[in-house]
């Protein structure tokens, strides 16, 4: 049977869908709510903004994390994890270097540094904090990582196009390449926010959303909990192939800097456009049902999600439904 495709014209809030009137009204209302929720006003200079809440002193050890590399990212992530009660083991090509020792000092009482394969062997979670150009190869030098959660943060391969903007040169994200080369590793790709958010998660008032993609739902959950502890808000982004979208998104995010604009953009992902309260998107649009649905990871939230009843109450009255085209 031919499915009638819905026609949606967002600007005019007109909808042509073969669904009950109430659902049509709700969708329109939900889109209005989503579009009305912009970025919070940037009415204060960053220095005047609400200071980050001091994280409570960790009482229990949260887990062991190996960070491969001791550069810029490791220098922000390791101390932040250490402050949250994680035991950080740095993997360095030269673990006795003075800068590495200083980093260990800043990373909590249980932090240490060893060689890269030694660090990876000692932790169930391994962060690849090495340059993107070498990350796929480095993943292959760390010994047997079977079953471990291996976090890739690297952006995609890019070149400068004729118009001066960046262009991705590969259809696959590096995380996908690592996963394809090492099928027994549980690769999780995150789109890191700027590392300043690990030093002050509330620097710009709104917590950064961090996409988390990986083929194993439990691995995504592990990483989500770690990110939550670091003060950013994880978003379940499905299997690892969605990492390609992060690469595209990160390239987009570089544009203000390339244009030398003094301002950046704050993209707000709305975690609760509540379609699921009102109709089943999978059936209605024929989107497909994820095969992992029964193992869906539990991503942490800072506040409980509004209930469907609450959304019903919040949605503005819509008046008469728009005429179908
Ligand atoms: N979102 C953000 O704000 C942000 C900021 C910075 C970086 N990043 C991302 O984080 C990743 C790491 O970047 P980074 O700036 O931290 O890099 P970096 O400062 O150059 O440090 C990378 C570390 O990896 C190790 N390393 C370097 N070359 C290696 C090789 N050939 N083989 C094995 N290990 C090697 C080194 O540690 P040892 O000398 O101790 O072995 C080095 O300190 C990249 O994917 C980058 O895009 C994101």
C-alpha cells in the first residue's frame, strides 16, 4: 500500500498529514514550542556569569579511565575526571617526562602515568586523546582492547575547498574506521564540546550537549554517565555511523572562527520535543524501529523529564486546525 507522505511547511505552520486532527494540532504546537525556545540571552560578559557550582567532593571511586596522550585535551579532561573521583591512568610515549608528572599531580590522588599499552590494559574505558591524524593507527598499537569502551573524540579528515571553507574528505568518521578494523572493541564517538566546559560546565550558563554514538548501547551508557559527571549533558546518538554527522557539525561550528567573527553560535538541542507523548513516530512516518530498542541505554538527566500531562498543559491553544492542502 502506498503511504501518503506528510507535507510540512514549518514557516506557515501548515500541515498535510493523514492523521487525526488532535495529533495535527499537537505537532504544530510542539514545533511552535521548539522554535520559541532560543538561546538564553547573552546579557553578561563571560566573566560576570554565574560561576560553576563547585562539584561535591567525590566520596567513592567512580571508575578507572585510561587517557592515551598527555596533550591539550588530556590536560583538561584528566584533571576534571580526577576531581570527580575517577582514577586516571595516562598513557604516554614518555611517562617520566616532567610535563607528564605535573599532569599526574593535577589529576587526583590516584592518578598515574605509564606507557600507552600499559594504560589501556589497566582500564575498562580508554580515551584516545591523540591527534586525529594518527588515532586510527594508535588504536592498533594498544594491545588487545577486546570488550573495552574506547572513546574517540577526533574530527573528520578535512581539506580547504576552493571557497576557503573546510570540506570533509571522507564519508566515514574515524570512529567507524576504528570499529571496522577492531570489531571486538566497543568504540564510542563523542563530539567534544570546547574543552573549557570541562573546566567550567556553566561558563555560558547552558550546559553543553555532547552527542554519544556507538554500536553498543551499554557502552554509550557508560560514556554518558562519565560525561554527566563532568557537567555536560549527553545525548544518545545511536550507532557509530552517526559520528559522520558530528564531523559535519564540527565543520559547521568552525565557520564563525574562519569568518573571524567575534561571536560564535549557541545551538540548543531540545531534548524533549514530546512527539512520543501524542503519537508513534515509528508507525506514523514509517521511520523504522531500532533493533536495539530492548537494550536502550539509560542516559542520565539532571531533572526529571516533563510528563506528557505536563506537556499537554504547557502547549499553547492552537485554535482551529490548519486546512489540509
Ligand atoms: N574539543 C576541544 O576543545 C578539543 C581541544 C583539543 C583537542 N581536541 C581533540 O583531542 C584530540 C587530541 O588533541 P590534543 O590537542 O590533545 O593533541 P596534542 O596536544 O597534540 O596531544 C596529543 C598527545 O598524544 C600523544 N601523541 C602525539 N603523537 C602521537 C603518536 N604519533 N602516537 C602516539 N601518541 C601520540 C602525545 O602524548 P605523549 O607525548 O605523552 O605520548 C601528545 O601529547 C584530537 O582529536 C583533537 O581534535 C579537542
